[in-house]
């Protein structure tokens, strides 16, 4: 018995369609990365620097090491409800 192949046209993935999926995937991954960094506090030093430069022009902000030391000291001195 011979196998018959359908002669009906099959849908094909176009390059434009593939680029759309790739673009959407990149956007979703970027959003997830941003969310995790915000949740973990990875962007806090950059936010501090932006705020410091806007409100204290001409002054030098703390180094990243000094910033984290001061932040952890403040958290130890002022405990609040947090998960960790």
C-alpha cells in the first residue's frame, strides 16, 4: 500500500513571523531580567547615584562598597519585616 501525500498547501513560517517571535521573546526576557534585578536590589546603587547627582550636584557619591556597607548597617540597626 502506497502512502499518499497531501497536495494541499501547508502553512509556512515566514521570516517576518519568526522575527516577531524572536522580538517578543527578547522583550519578555528583558522584562523578567528587570523584575528579578528590582526584586533582588541589584539596581539600588544605580538609583542612588542618579538621585545623588540630581539632588547634590558637585558632590561625590559614596562608592558602591561604601553604599552597601551603609545600607546593611542601616538595615541591621533598623530591622523591619522582610523575607530574609
